DNA sequence: CGCGCGGCCTAGC
DNA sequence: AGCTAGGCCGCGC
C-alpha cells in the first residue's frame, strides 16, 4: 500500500538528526522507490505546521530549500542555521558537509 | 475512468 | 553555469 510508503517517508524524515539534511531522492531510494522522489515531496507538502517532522531538513538534490515550504523559506533557513548548518550564497545547503545518510 | 499536476531527478543545449 | 524537456508515480477532480 502507499500508506506504507508515506509512513516510511515520515519515519525517515523524523529520524534526520539535528544539523543534517537529506534529499527527496535519497528518501525515495530508502523507501525502495527511487522514482518516487516527487511523492516524497508530496508527502511533506500535505503535512501541516506542527506535525513534528523536521521537513526543513529536507532539500532537493541541489541543496536548495523548498519554494513552497509550509513554514516559509526564511524560517527554514533560520532553523537550519540554528542547528549549525552553513548556507552557501544562493540559499543553498552545503550538502557535502551536512548531507545525512540514513543509518 | 481519464487527464493534469506536484516541496523531484537527470540529461541535454 | 543556467534553462528546458522528459520521465516516473501517486493523488485529486
């Protein structure tokens, strides 16, 4: 069922450690559906503020923040910076340092 | 049941 | 280096 898919996605997202980030594609891969990266984004999108999931730690493969982030881009960046994540010029996350590999 | 869209990804120009 | 064009999959209308 797809419910399982979402469940896994949420589970993975909730496991992202502080000060780290991951990508949609990676999550999609972890749930055994590499092509479903979009669904991952969709899964986060349907969430509401206060769900408890650190969706601000999820970025695309370029390390960019989501344009339609529920809490707002500025907030997302702020949160990440608080966690010690360095940002590049173009509001991008330094993936090489903060890309989180699921363990 | 069929069509279009999305917090994406990859490849090409 | 930045933009455009497909592609895969699931949800909504």
